[in-house]
C-alpha cells in the first residue's frame, strides 16, 4: 500500500485493522503510539537523534531497562524505530527513527504543546 509524498517519493503505508471506519485513523495512530512510554521515546529520538540504549534510558527518566527494551522492540516491529549494530569496539546498538517515526514529529509536538498549555505540576496552584 503506497502513496506519493509532495516530492513524488512513494510512502509505504502501515496496515491497520479497522479500515473503512471514520474513526480508524485515530484508533490506528493511538494503537501505534498509545502506550505510556512510546511518545516519550519518540520525542527523545526526535530531540537527540540516534541514540544508544543507555543514552535513551538516561533520557527517558523513570523507565526500567526491561520496559525500554520491550518498547523499542515493539516500536521497531511497528516500523517507527530502527535498530542498527554499530561496528565499534565494543559493538553497540543504536536506535533511530524510521521515516514513519520522523513523520510523527507534528503529533508529538502537538502533545507537548497541549501539555504545556493545560497541565500543571502537582501542588501548583496557578
């Protein structure tokens, strides 16, 4: 399933399970990024670019190694994150966003902007 971008390059479409329903695009997007840490991981990769596992763990304060590993694997399966082996001594893994992951930037930015406008810290009386 492909479509064309503004520059004529084909875009591979991601398969969804609810095709044909008017609410399907919202549900499909929520399914792709709807788990607690997924938008945060995507945000950190957007902000900092390709990152190693330990760097991402430090950037995503409060996430356990197990949850980060599972989340990265799931985001990779969903074609949002790419995992590459870096041939250095020692060999390490680097995570980056795919073109699908990069295309989520306006969505993640809108989530951040909404949060800045409407959310307050606990105990903040403003």
